[in-house]
């Protein structure tokens, strides 16, 4: 009965516990209140829109409580949620919508013009507007629909554990976006992995990552709803606001990418903010520079690195508290229900300390890519998911990400892993951000090019950047050219878009 309806069970177990704080709206929701609103929306989907098992429901919105209500209502109805990246232009959204064919689009009024633009070229039956002032014509207003619906539970008893629950589209950095199909089984096991290693029912997390991204939905947000914790939801990232909320709401743990932690360090509020409520913080999405981690540790905050990805869940690896500092730079070890191997190009396991591709097998794996059997076959081989990430494992079993398989370049016959070079450059106290790529070279085949963003008020020359690598890296690994930028191009998850840098470096 409760396999796919976590809120219904939460209302039974912890009805009056605060589940969600929507910062932008200034509202606090108990589990009972959230469940009953989700029930109302589920009735709208089933009774008014005739949603059936497997139908897709798309949502285009900033982070808000209604986004999460929609997610749980979709689960109750046995449908599939498709969160849309609101940063995409109309043509990109049109491609995704035509690929997954949603029956309903729920959208925030802020994106009205985008919706109007794509409407003639997509086949959507029902439109629902959030934060509007009354529905008209083909567009229905969200609150008006909820007000007319009953609060009684809606259960689709035909839904199976393997049924799709979410389709999360990748950022499309290597071509057209792919829809990663996440089943109820996958969401459940990712939550279990997270609960075993990291979180408690008393935890309060800060969710600032967009909910159209697995880092927003599945790192801590859904596992905490499963466990009965509390989510403080930011509409979008703001370093000063994040620091204020940590102190005000007594945040106990949260996830962010390294760039966001650096932004917190750069804020004048960092040193005066009380961070004593934090049990730990986790960096993911990219290797975190050691100076960033050390700055938080000096404030008494346990700083860990983790690893995950949409296809196998964000909870792939974790780090115990006692290992976080002595194994700085490691992403930890595989979670309880997770298998990991490091293999060469022939699929053979490399020796300890050797570099190869990280492959994974777990009950939290996705079900493949929507409408793309070719990409599914390529990524899943003999039951293992091939991540495309290069890694090594030390003698204690701790994993270290070396870089992306596609990012590696060969200089004078020697493999160069950009993440290793970037790690050294980040030690320069004047560098805020850096990314290294391989560019063609007449003599060596390829050499390194570093793209550098200096910290506010700081200046560097190319020679100074290159010199900071001497005696720390072999000569063939040291970048031969440096380009300075005001900011590095990033995707919606905050990851640096090296594809864009390659265009500029060519």
C-alpha cells in the first residue's frame, strides 16, 4: 500500500512534524498538510485529467512547495514526473516535451511566455499554472483545482516497484538531452543507501539545488521525506541567504558543489555566522579544492566529499566522519548496497592504485534512457553501468576520481588527467576557479591549457600560473598555455562545461 506513497505513511507516523519550509513563500508544512495537498492534486490528475498509470506529467518551475506536492501526487496517481530545466530556451524545452509526450504541464507563471511560445508545436492536453490569479480557457489555476478536490487518499494499486517514477533529462553537454528513467525501486534504494550512511530523522537539510536535477531531488530531499526529517527549500542559490538559513533554521547537513562552498567562503558573513548546528557538509559534482574544505573545518564543520550520478543515484559513495580529513580528496567508499569496480578498456579490473573507468552495479540503477535503446545498451554492459569517470582505489578501498574518460588527453605519449592538474592549481591562493583541457600541439600531439578565474581583487600572469605547477607535477602534465576568464561556463548542475572551453581553446 505504501510502496509508492511515502507521504501517506508519514502522515500516519509523524503527522505534526514539520516536513518542509518554503523560504520564498514563508510557509511551513507538516507532513499531514503536505500529504493532504498532494492527495488533492492526485485527485485532480486522476478524476479531472484522466491520468493513468505511466502517463507523463511535466513541471516547469523554480523550487517551491508545489513542485514537491506535484512529485508526491504523481506517485499517488501512478504517473511519471518530468521536471523541466527552466533555464533552457524554448527550442530545447520543445525537444524534451516532444520526446516524452506529457499529458499535463504544470508551470510557474514566471515562465508564461516560454509556454506560450512552445504551445503550438507540442501536444499537451492540460495546462496548469502555479501562482496565478485564476484559470481561463485551456489554462487551469493550481490552487483553484486543489480547492475543489477531496483530501482522501488516492492509491493506484497496480503500480509496481519497477514502474518509472521520474524522467530526468541530462544537461545535453554531449549532444541532445537523454531522459534518464528512474523507477520507484531506484528512488527507494537510493534513499536506503543514504539513510544507512548519512542521515537521521532529526536532520534538517538545506535544498538549494534545482529540483529538476537529481542533486536537488535525490541527494537528501527525498531520503529525508522517507525518514521523516525536515527540508528547508530555497528558490535558488544565494550564498548570503544560505548562511543566514543555516544559523536561523539550525541546518544539520547539506550538499553543495565546490563553487557554492567557495561563494560562501567569499561572503563577508562567513566568519560571523554560527555554523555549530551542522553535523557535516558534502561536496559533490566536481573535485573540491583542499583550501575550501580546510576553511570549513577550521570553523568546526565536518567536510566530506561524495559521488553520485543521475543514472545510479547520487548516493553512490560516502565517507565516515573519522576518515573525512585523513582521506581528503577521496570520494569515500561504495555505499552499503553498491558495488564498484575500476576496469581497463578490455573490462578487466585494474590493480590497486591503477587508473581505469569506474563502473557500478546496484539496485539503485536507473532503468535506462527514455526512447533510446542504443544509449542504454552502450551504458549498461553485463549488468554494470559505465560511468565514464576515471578513478583509482587505494589499498584501503577508498576511491579517488581522476577525471572524465573523455577529458583525458595524451601529451607526448603520456596520459594527462585534468583533475590532477586542477587540484594542484587550486592550491594557488589567488585562483578561484580553474579548468584544464587538452589542445592540439604540433610536437607533443596535445598539451594542457588552463582556464583560470582569479579571486576578487587578485591578479596573476600566465607565467605565475605555470610556475605554481613546477616541482608538483611532471613536466608533461604542466599546462603550456593559460587563459584568464571572468567566469567559467557552467551547466544547470553547476558543473563546468569543458565542451565550451574546448571551443574557446581551439
